């Protein structure tokens, strides 16, 4: 007896649609996936491009200085660069600007240190000269006071001597008058007796 024909196991099945849970998990994994970071070098370049560069100079009129102080700053900036044989300071000073690069600032700071040291030395010299002049004046004053005291002492001595001589003059004058009186009397008696 013949066997009935068997069904082939290789028949085609319709594909199943993706379940809602799988779809949700797929979308969730896609949403939670972190964004790719740019390479460190590229990030540093972006920061460097975004960061504003420091100015090379600024107007010296914006430093809150007086007109005299601004003029002094320009003169010393120019002098500092002239000593270093640099024309940058002259150009900046003529344009009314203060150079902000480290080399210029260090140069100007050293120049101001030298100027302050020179002024301090000059002040010390003036202080010593003033002290010497004051001591000389005090010596002269003491000498003048001593001379004045000596002069007053001599004047007092002369006054005392003058008083003594005046008293002696008056005393001798009285004695002379007495002698004259007796001489006149004696002469009168001699005439009578003669």
C-alpha cells in the first residue's frame, strides 16, 4: 500500500513584523547612545580659535593717569626702548600707546627700577647735604651765640669800668675843688701877712 505524500518542511513562511518591545528597545538604545566627541586636537583648535587674543598695546589715555603722568610714561617708555636700541617704544609712545608684550613690559619695569634707584640715591645725597648744612648752620649759630655772649661780657666790663672811672672823676673833681679852695685861702692869708 503506497504511503501518502509528505509535506515539505522547506515551505516559505511570511516574516513576522517586529514587535513593539523590540522597536522600543531599538529606539531607546539609539537615543541613549552618546554623541561622538571631537578629537582632542580638534577641540583644542576650536578653543584656541574661540579665545580672543591679547592686545599687543593699549591707549595710555585709558590708564586713568593725569596728562603729566601720561607724558612721563611716554618719555620713559621711549627711553627704555632707546637704551635697548629698539624703535618700538618710540613708535608706540608717539602713537600714545603702551606696549603689552612681555619683553616690552619687562624692559619698562627694569627701566623704572633703575630710575627709582637713581632717585633714591640722589635723595640720600640731598639728605646728607642737608644734614651737613644744618650742622654747619648750628655750629655757626652756636659760634655766633658764643661771640654774642663774649661781646656782651666785654660790654658789661666796659660799662663797669666806665662807671668806676666816672665815679673816680667825680671824686677827684671834688678833691680838686677843696684843694683850690684851701689854696686860695692860703694865698689870701699870705697877702695879709705880707
